[in-house]
C-alpha cells in the first residue's frame, strides 16, 4: 500500500491524508510523508535516505510512488534536480492517480555513472523501461526543463508506452527557430564523428582531445562553484524566492557529495551535444493522437516563451492537439508556483484521462 504518514517537522504542520490503510509500523519505502508549508499547501516531506529502488541495467534508480487508482503519471525532473523536486505534485496528483517520480541516472538518489552516454535519448530509454517494468502500462509523462525533453524523447520513440505528454519549460536543442517538420532527421552523430576524425588526422584529433579535456575543466569549475551557490542560483530562476528553502537546497547539495558526482557531472555537461535530434524533430514524430500540454513560466530567464511558441508551431504543422498555458512563474513552475501547476494538471488530466 502506498499511504501517507505524518512526520513531526520544525516550522511545518504535519498532515495525514487517509486515502489508504496505515498501520503502526515504522515508515517504509512504500509510504510517503506529507507536510504543510507556511502557506498551507501540502507537499512531500524530504527523506534524506531516498525512497524506493529499481534496478536498471545494473544501476540503482531511486523513485517515489504514491496513489492506488487512476491513470499512471510519471514525473521527470530537470537538470541538477531529482524526484523530490515534484514535492507539491505527488500528494495532490495521487488523490486521483497513481503517481511515480523518478531520479534519472546520474541525479539525486540514483547511482552516479561517469561513463554513461547521457543524452535526452538515453534518459528517454530509461523512462520507457521504467514505464514497462515498474508501471506496467501506458503512462502520462510530465517533465520539467531537460526532463521535458527526456519525456518527449520517450514519447517520440516509444509511443506505445505513453498516453500523454506534459512539458514545463522544456530545455534542449530546438534547431531552426522557423521549423519545417518535413525536414529530414539529422544523420547519425557517430557516423559524423568518424568522418570528421578521418578528415582531421592525428593532429586534429589531439586538438579535439584537448578540447574535451578543457570541457572537463570547465565542468569541474562549474560543479564546485555551483555546489556552494545552489541557493543563489535557484533564486535566479524562481519567481517566488521563498520557495528556495533549506530542504530544497539540501536535497540538491547532498547528492553532490557522492564520490562519483564530479565525474558524472562532467559527463552530463556534455549531454546536450550527444543528442541526435532536436526538439522540433522529436515533436514531429509524435503520433497525432498524442495529447500534449505545454505549461510555461513566462519569467524564465533561461528558456524564454519564444521556445514555447516554437513548439506550438511544430504542433500545428504536425496536426498535434497541444494546449498551451502561460504561467506567471520561473524556470521550475512545479515548485515555484505549485498551486497553479496542480490546478492545470488536474484539469487537463480530468478532461483527457477521466
């Protein structure tokens, strides 16, 4: 059973919502703890040791599960985040749906793997495998930032496992700002690299190697400077800076202490360049019966609303049914303005997956 149990917390009022049976036994991985924040909103309480585990290709993957009925929903976090970043959606959506929130490989409480070929397509395969092996039926994918593009990659390549797609402030390679969905998919990147190596010769390859090493140096500098400035960085992309609280900061800084975290970050730093398709191309591959919801924080300094306009144009050209809802929010609307996001998710789910 996936219930809710109260947990005493300083400055927060604990809450118990009895939608499933709860015994007197200690909290286990199948329960979630809910608290009420200073504004009276329910949210998931932080569990520093993480939640449930799923083995994916030899890697331990952490995920949160709640709810016992309704259409399954899989929540996918963005760059540098984790399953807990959906702390406001998990208790709310699980009232009527089975909700799963996953830490992608390399993030949060999941394993850190410096050698993994990180890219939206790679994570998209992880998402599809999770839906098949853990959820066991088609799910609605909800993603933020790079998680939105990961959800899109899964939906475009494995549509048989996806019922609907929700993207919040998607971050990825968009390609031509005046997209033509009839354009051919970009040639295989590995083939391009091999041809480039043949043309460049040993001297050119050495230059490339130095370039990759320089990227690692840059990534290392970003990693260490970011680790001590998480709060300041988050406040740059949140409209409501009070939402950047101690638990959120702790949840992001703690995984960075993993011995493999630096090597993993260096690999993830190169992930966008490994992507073989643009957002435009992946959108154009979606089946026409795929329901799409686009929620976009208009005050996002990183992914401006013009990106949402581009996605809408691709949807129109491809004949996709896509609803666009602009939000008064920053880059992470689900945590920045959670009430507005939850209202739109509940409304859209009820309309399309009652």
